[in-house]
C-alpha cells in the first residue's frame, strides 16, 4: 500500500509539473524608460516585474530599450548597460525568488569590443539564460547600434522554448520563420512602436510592429507576448514628441488574441499597464504542423543570395492594373456550364480591364479530387478547358489566369496557366507544395517561376492552400514579383482567420480580410490578388480580394468583393508610391541574407538537426 501511495504521489507530482510547464501565465509589462537613467529605470522595472510575479506571471516581457531608453547619442558608458550587467543582476533576484522569467530590452555595450547593440536579455530562476541582439535595424538605430551577430537563438527553459525578436525585426518574414523552424514555442517581443504625426518628416517611417504581430502569430505558429511603450514621450535631443501606441498583446499559436492593453492616441495618451494571459506551450498549431510537413527547402535557395543593391530582375515600371477577380457558385464537375458562367460575369463588366483571375480548378468547381476520379477530370494542356480559357482571354483582350488538374505523360498535376491578351500561353505553374490529399494522386512541380510581362510587370502564382507555406511569399519578393495571383477554393475552416488588429492601431478600412493573404502582400511587397468561389457564409474574410503593400498607413486598404457572384474589379498602379517605411527594394536590400541559410537546409540532414538541437548556439553546425 505504501508503495502504491508513493507511486501515485510521484505520478501526480510529475503530472502536475508537466501541466504547469505547459500552461503558464504570462505578462506583457508596458514601461516607459527615462533616457540615460539606467539605475532609475532598473529600480522601476524591478517594481513592475515584482508586481507581475506576485500576480503569478511565469514569463514577463518588457518593451524595447526599457533599461536605457533611446533617442540619444551615448556619451557616457553609464548611459548603457552590459549583459550580464546592472539590470540582469537586479532582475535575477526577482526571478530566483519567484521561479520565473523576464525578457527586457536595452542598449547593450559589448564588454570586449565596446560595440553597441540593441539587445534583450532573458533572465530566469538560475540567473541569465541568454541574450538576443536585434538583427533588422530601422533607420533610427543606425546612428547608435550595430546589427546583431548572434543569429536567432531559441532558449530551452522549463516553461517552453523561448525566442526573442525586437521590434523592427518583424519587418522581414525570415526573422519570424527561423525561430519557429528552430522549435520556438513562445516568442517574446520587446517593442517600441510609435506613430509620428504627419507634419514630422520621419512619419514616412511609421511602421507598427505591435499591429503587425497581430496577423503573424497564427501564420508562424508561435505563442507571442508583445510589450510596447505607451503615451506621449519627449525626445529633446531629436527635438520632437512622439506617440507610442501601447496596444500590447498576447496571442496563442493559432492566432487567437488572448489579451490586449488599451491603445494610446495623440488625443488620449495612456499610461503603461500590465496585461496577463495563460498560454499552453504544448498546444498544437495546425498551421505550423502543415508548414513543417509540406515545406520544400530545396526550392528556397534564393534566400542565400545577396540580391542588392542592383538586381537586374527588379522591375521599376509603373503598370496600371485593372483586374477582375471572378467569384461564382460553380456547378461542380460541369466544365461547360462553369465556363459559360465565368464568361457571363466577365461580360457584365462595363469598364476596361487587363487581367482576370479565376478560382482554383477554375471550371471544375469544388470537386474533391482523388486517385479514383482524377482520370475523369484531368486534362492535357491544349485540352477542352485550356481552350475555353484561352478563347476567353482572346475574346476580352485580357491576361487571364486559369487553373485545372493536368495530365501529362501519365502524370497528374495541379496547374495554373497565364494567358496573354491574344490567348497565347504566357506561363505555366505546377503546384509545388501538395497537401496530403493531393499527394495521393498528383506530382509536385519543381519550379517557382515569375512570369515577365510588359503590361502587368512580373507575375507569380500561389495555388490555393500553398499560401500556408510562408517561404513562398519571401521567395517571390526576392525574385521581384510585382503581382502574386492566388486562385483558391477557400472555405475559411482549415486555415487562416480574419485580420484582427487591436482597434486604433491601424485605420479601420485596413483592419479587414484574411490574415495570411494580408501578410503575403506586405512581406512580398507585391499586390496579392485572390479569386475564390462564392462561399455560403457572410464572413468577409473568405471572399475574393486584393491586398496591398502598406495597409497600416491606410494606403490602399484591402478591396474585398461583395458576397455575391461577381467579376469584382480592382484597380491600382504598381510602384506608384515608394515614400513609406518599406518597398520591395528596401525589403530586399535590408534583409539579413547572411542569416537565412537555415531556411534552405534539408530538414532530414545532419546540419539542420544539429542547428535545431543546439538551438541557442551561434552558427549552424560543426565545420560551418
């Protein structure tokens, strides 16, 4: 009996420790530092994290530069801190007492080289766990800090695997993909998101990391704790008063918002607050599982190339695009009836256009293809469906993107064909990332082409649920696509979610659509045009739409089709405005190509496995 009781007690202890490690209370601790007052800031930080610890927080994240402040040129070593240093020593006393973790940002002075970095430290129950140095520096950092040199470490802790990114790191998608690929469960983000008034010249640099992360957590499959400064903050050395937006948020790894602080505005500045939520580090992210299973790193080798400052592939021509996004109720399997309906919807349009995009398997509808019925539905290039689409392009003197199941030499593919305004084939793309059902009958394509056209610019295609593979977005940016066309049959159930940015951070007109399509346009800096079948749902995010490049500034917000059968017209000009914080050229030029190699490694190879296993180590693997 004693043995049984002892076993049960031991089992319960182990079981409860596993549950405790998985489900943890986290806190985003907003904090406004005083520049050049490290000791005073540390004293106030200790008070803030102690209060959060008393409230049960096991992980606390403070904003960027919490220890040192910023907006000044360091003239005294005491204006900065080191890691380890004054802040980590003070915080260690708290984390040892409460058995928890703190992430805090600062200007760090390297004790050996004297070089200054924009850094964050992770302090835990046993002291300093590690540090991260910001890799993607915005304009404001250039005068003080050097780019990071530690890669993207992921720290193993008893509450989960923790990665750190700092504010503008979010400006390049690879910064989020690499920690997730390395196994991060939790992403801690110290942020300093501001929104300068338009009379300030620097307002063209307005970029809201705190709003950006709202549409990224679900795509990258990490729990996110993001902490921002808040209120009006004076920078005497720069001669300005800046507005920090607050809006700190906590998200689970499926993109569900768990907690949010109030948004601070020019008219109603707010003091810092601390928000809490419980996250489950063991909870599965369906999106991340799909991504990891279906990604193909052999196709992403362009990540390793330095594509700047001059890239002959880049197209800077302004092209006026007037596109029809065809959205209709298909008669499943009836090619002739569906082609006739598409034709009638296009014919109703009274305005000029130069592109039509049709849904996935454009004349077939929502037929579930499998190895039993594929022979019935697949057609060769130059077959009946191909000819119908070609004739349609020629009839309306327009480029037209059409897709179908293709048979060629005894093999089957999911294929998209771009026709020019003469009905001639301008490009063919075979789906490269097949889902589980497609793998039972289809052969994957092995190329990611970008089609060069005089009238539209450079055009890429992503077929249906391939949008779940984030690397495609960045690969097409690096290959200088101007447009990404997405034929889809999306019902809103298997992946993706509505854009849900905390109200007040972006214009309401921009706070719409589907998160992945929204992200694709931003991270490729290519207009993303989605054509979907009409769905039996009043949910706006599932509809055909065009997504633009800088929606947080309200510059061309998502243009979403009504919930009806339509050839929805969208009009815009490519390369029309390069005055905002990002454009494709700066996206490519500023990317840390030297850190991207993990995204291109064979996941079954020894180097990848070593890099993932030694997740906090700088570098890839032995001999590298």
